[in-house]
């Protein structure tokens, strides 16, 4: 989605996140965590309000070091004429 005059930004909340796959990046010679430097992509269910209505959407996240938790804030950009057309980024 490109930013234009119809693009709005609001803060939404994560409802659920499920890991869908991972990529391993060996950043250090020693494993500091159990995941050992792996980054994971998640299928995130989130909600946000636009024009007095609550929308619930599902999007895939980029690679993240840990799972978003329910209640975590997300930045939602959406088209004011079609709020179901949206994208998210994590704060």
C-alpha cells in the first residue's frame, strides 16, 4: 500500500500470533538463546478501529526475534475508503 491522501494510521492491538516459518541467521559463534539467532515469521491477527467500527484482520509479519503477544500494540496503515486493505508494523 502506498502512502497517499487516503492513507490513515492508527494504533491497533494484537489478538493472536502463530509462527508460520523461520530462517536461521548465525550472528554469533555461541548460542545466546534457545533459538540460536533464528528469526520467525508470524501470522498475526489484530484489530483496529476506523470510522467507529472495529476491524479484525490477519497479516503475515516480517521476520521477528520473538512472537507478538496478545495486547501488544501495532501500527496499522489503512485506506480510509477500504479499511480492510491494511498493513501493520510493530512498535
